[in-house]
C-alpha cells in the first residue's frame, strides 16, 4: 500500500522571500503608475513649457518631467557647491546633492545619478518601512500601509530629483534600527537624515527623547549613554561646521529660510498666512495646494496626536510623525505641507490599524490614485504641486 508523502510546510525563509517579493511588486507598480501619468500627460498636453537642462535627459521628456523646481537648485549645489552669489541655496541640505555628484562623476551625468539615488532609496526605504510594520502589524495591514506610503498623492516626489526618497530611506533605516535595539546604528542614520533635510532634527529629537526617558526609568547613566549623547552633539556640530566652511556662516541653513518665505510662527499664524495667500495666488494648482494644506493641517496634526496614544505602535514612530507634521507648521506658511506628510510615513501604520473596512480601503485607494494623477500632472507640467 502506497503511503502518501507528508506535506512539508514552507520554510520561514521562503515565506519571507515571498513577502518581500510582494513588497517590491507594490513599490514597482507605484512607480509605473506615476511614470505612466507623466507619460500620458505629455501625450495629452505637449505645450507644457518644457525647460530641460542642457545636461539632462534631452532624448526623453518623460524622465526630464521629473526634474522640476527645486531640482535645479539641488543640481547647482551638486555641481557648483554653495556659491557666494547664491547662498539662498544653503536651505538645501548637502547629503542628496553630494551623493548625486559622487555617483555622477562615474557616469559623467549628475542628472542620471540623482534619479538613480532617488529610485534606489525609494525601493530600499519601502522594504525597510514594511519590515518596520511587520513588527506590530499583520501582513494584510502592513501591505495596506505600504500602499498608502507608495501611492500617496505626493509620492511622485519619490521619483523626482528631490531629497524625499533619500530622507525616507535613512529615516526608515534609523527607526528600524531603533526598534531592533541598535541605538548606534539608529543615531548614525538619524544623523544622515539631519544632513538630508531640516526635519531630520525631528528624528534626532525623537531618538534622544526616548533614550533619555530610558535613562530616567532605570535611574542610572552608563559610559555608553554618555558617549551616545555626545555623538549627537558632535554630529550637530559637524553640520554647523560644514556650513561655516562652505558659506562662512554656520547657521546659513537657518538664515536662508527667510529667502524662501519662512519665518518662525505658530501653527495658527501659518494657517492664516496661507489662507490669505489663497486670495493672491494666481496659479490654480497653487490655490489648490494651499487650500488642501490649510484644510488638512490641523486634522493631520490631531491625527498625529491621536497616534501618540496608540499602544500597538512603538512610541518612537508616532512621536517622529508628530514632529514631522508639526515642524512645517512653524515655518510661517503651509506651502509644500503635503511633502512633509509624505515624510511622516508611520502615520500610514496608524491608518492601517484604524481603517479595517474593505470598501473604505478601496475608496481610499481610488482617491489616492485620482489625486496622485492630478498632482503628478501638475508637477510634470511646471505647475505648483508641493
């Protein structure tokens, strides 16, 4: 009598590989969507006042359409550095342009290198964000959170010559390292985030607060603790020293904010100034962005505050999100507010926990795709879509 072979359960390693494969597919499809919208937009509207850089993708307007606005300032920092005749560019932090310049030297094309940095950072950051989610979310919820992150209407910036992808990658790496109790690795990536974007200070502050709370709870400080906090101050000093060397002003990154219309304000004043700008803003896309930012700013901040009470999500993630949402509301206006929400990616974990209805999730995905299409079309056609 033949004996049926015993079923062998798939190995944990195989299941993990399959999960990562699904994650990569979701990330890839999101890039296909935004790239496809840009391509379709060029077919529909060919009179888009294209301003290609002479060294950019002269043979491909689709790739060039993701080089807009701040891309040119970042490119000049990468190629020329912080020149004395353009110190307003010190508002753009050095990590992304430096990486683009280093890689671009090998290919003789800094534009290609910058987009390569953006795409690689997005895919690595996407995988890391999923690994973070799997520490406290089921597979279904973690994948939904990843969809929210990668198809968010402002997520086309992850495909652009912008710093968003790189910051997403290093901040996700820092938070994952923190969750796995690698505090030195966590602060290393947090410092990289500090050199990538101003809101990196929110990530550094998050790790410092949690570390200090841990010291208070155990009522003692070790030599390792002292060295750890000293490294934070040393890294911050290095950033100031860097700016002093390149511009003669260690706080140039702060002083240049005024050139871009930023001033230290409370959230209500920032909202009122943005509401007033709605009246004077001529560009319909600019008005749309300001309207959405003004309407969503307080609810998003309250959502982040609500997340701080969620016990199922590690406190570091919700505290970081709160800082990232709050900081741009202190800058005097709400331009580009949606880009900052994009960087507060742990909010997607909280949303995945709270939104369990299949039809609401489907509706939300439809809205993401609809508004993602609009914002991508606007951005690639030189309209304001911060």
